[in-house]
């Protein structure tokens, strides 16, 4: 035991391995805030960081039998947190890439993961599109809702294909910028 009445990590690790709930509570209280701030530094989202902290500690409790008494409990914890942060950032990047791909080329989206996110984000996307200039809204909606190609949109609106492509590019760029700023 340390002089500040908190058990040292060796005692906590031993208690955790044995399934001692009090040892787990002490471990959680000792490291919750540092792990939260560590996660927040990388995720920049307080709710996501808090959720990550909860899931890491829950995972450690569920896998307490894997805690090696010869290794540092703190290192084990931070390795778990680092992996969880990495996975959260990877999922965020995948989501962003699929979302951008779906906005740019909606007819190519076949992955069920993308379809789930598209369903969840459809309302937000529709709202963002409503802030675009009218011509961009119309062209983008023909592309998204009717699945028309640039050539078909150009014929329908009596525009050149190049104009349609330019408007799609400009609208897509604005939407990408919005999503990037929202996820950073």
C-alpha cells in the first residue's frame, strides 16, 4: 500500500485477477480521469471519450484473468486505451471516407455499413443541401434521388455536361468541408 491510502498497482492487479470488486473500484477511480483526458486529447469529443473510458474499463474487468502479475497494470491499461482510441479513429475515418464516397457517387454504394450510415445521416445531408444554391440543390437531388448521370441531368436541365459536373463538384466540395469540420 502507498502512503496516500491507495493500493499500489501490484495489489490492484492481484485483486482484479481475483475478481475483487473493491479493487476494481479503486483501480477505476485511480485511472478514470487520466484515461479520459488521454482519450479526449485524440478524439476531441467528450461523450466519445467518456464512452471509450467505460468500455475499456469494462473490457479489463471482463478479461481480468489476462492481467499478467509480472507486468505493469498501468501499461496494460494504457495499451488497452491506445488500441481503443486507434479503433475509434479508424472507424471515424472509414465512416468519413464512405460518407464522402456516397455523396460523390451514390450509385456506387453497396456496402451495408455505408447504407446504415447513409440512413442515419440522410436528414442531416438533406438539411445541408438546402443551404446550397438552388441550381446545385436541383442537380444534386437529381443525382441522389433519381440516380441520374451527368449526361441525363444535363439533358433534363438543358445544360452542358461540364456545367453539371462543375456544379456537382462544387456542391460535393462544400458538403465534404462541412462533414470534415463536423468530425474534427
